[in-house]
């Protein structure tokens, strides 16, 4: 139950939801591209990406000099399943 609450707290931020929404139909993007597409400062974007990554909602991997982020569909499905069990 504590993990579910932590996940919900992570997702209650509008900026993090916008990031997830952006990554939903994309392969992978770096933080600079995400910031540009969402009209955010790169430092703010990086902060929110780190929180999402810590809760496993996004995955990251290094590609050359850039870190690319993508939505973790497996963890998203697990989160939705946990929500279903609350009924």
C-alpha cells in the first residue's frame, strides 16, 4: 500500500503527467528535447524525470553524450493493476 501511495504522489504533479503523456507515443527523448517540447527549463525537466525514474515510471539509457528517457509501460500496467485492487 505504501508503494501505491508513493506512486500516486509522484503522479499527482501536472508536469510529470505532461512528461508521461509526451513519452506515451514516442520511442525515447532526451531531457533537452522534452523541455523544449513542453516549454520548460531543462533543470526543471531533469528534476521531474529523476522523480519519475526513481518510481520506475520512466526508464533511461545513455546514447552517446545524451541520456534518453522512455515510458516504462510494464510499471505503468502494474500501477493500474494495483489501483484496480482497491475496488
